[in-house]
C-alpha cells in the first residue's frame, strides 16, 4: 500500500509502505506502529513510526530515536517507549545499517550510525533529512518541537545531528554517548545527557568531558540544582540548560530515564522557525 499523500523528495526517491520493511525483523513489528521504507541515495532505509491521529491536523511534536550499535528500531521502541510517555508526539524509531563500530565490531557486521560528519557519505544525515521531510508531508509537524534521542552509537549520532542539523532541533537527549564531532561552532540547544558511572564501554570519564564541553557551549552556570532522581539541572543564561542524568549502572539505558526525557523535551520548545 502506498501513501495516499504526495511524497516530497529533497534527496532521493522516497516511498512509504505500510507493510513490514525487509530491513526489520518480525519481532520489530510493534502494535500501533507503521513501518516506513524510504529509498535514500539509492539505499533502502526503514523506520518504525507511531503517530497520533490528530497529527494530520494539529501541530504535533516530533521525536527521532536512534538505537545503539547492533540494535534495531523495534528494540529502541521497546526500550525508550517514547510513544507511550508522549502519545501526542510523532515518534520515529530509525533503523541503522551495517556500520564499523568505533569501539567494537570494526568489520561492520552489525547495525549502527555514522561516527562523524562526512563518515559513510553522510548517509545517516541524509536519512534524517528524508524522514523529516516525509513526516512534514504526512503530518502537521511543529517546527519548534523537533527532538532527537538515542543510546550509545545512537546517542553519539544525536551529537552529530547537533553539529550538522542543529537548526532543525529543539533539544537532544543522548545516552551512554560521547562524540568526536567538532562542537565549538554549534548553536546552543537544551540537552539532557544520560551516563552510567560504571560504563565499561563508553567510559564515564569520556562522557564527563563531553558533558563539560556541552555545558560550556550552552553557557551554563557552574552550580547545578537537583531536578529529578539522578538528575542535576544546570541553568543557562542562553535559556539552553543542560541536565546530567548520572546513574550508578553501566552501559545500559536506564528505564527511569525514559519518562524524564519526555518531561525534558516538553519543558523546552525551541525557537520559532520557518
């Protein structure tokens, strides 16, 4: 079944199928979701999408979610459950392609995301562009409320989005992530970073340096204040606060962070954009 709406194509041929995508395993089919299949730069890409009925006519927030290295869109949907905590939002769980890992899987036998701007021909930035354009064709997306979150390699990719597509985003919530992206020239936006103190993979000291850099970029105050459990809020004179959610665990995504990410996004709509 093809979409009944005209499809806008900024980069490549884009098609939408409401049947299952061959790039998704059977267990990734989740009740209430639609499977998108998009052809971007000649390569088939896929995503699981949850959209409220009202999104066709009412201005709605949009959240992109990126799984970790070796993950799937379905796994991200079950882990982040953004669509459950924010049923009024359009939630797009993106599916990565086989990608060499920075810490593990150097041969690229598992799925993931580009590691820096320019890597992999910017295929994942193009995928984001195509999915965003298509969402705007199908739904009434609020341009002030477009967000991205992800874990591990997916969380690092949200930092790449900040560096390369920051003007489109109202806020980020990376988890278990650090980034090699060049950030000094980025435009400050609200950010919530989730980190495990005992993370054996993306070591906490790497993430601490990342969080410190983000706080400097965002013009945050030196002293933070308690926000929620495990969470410290650092106010910003630029109205771009940073929340550090630091839990005692390892590299896992903590379930308690899922509703707080939604709370954070709701508290921070972005600037008005054309």
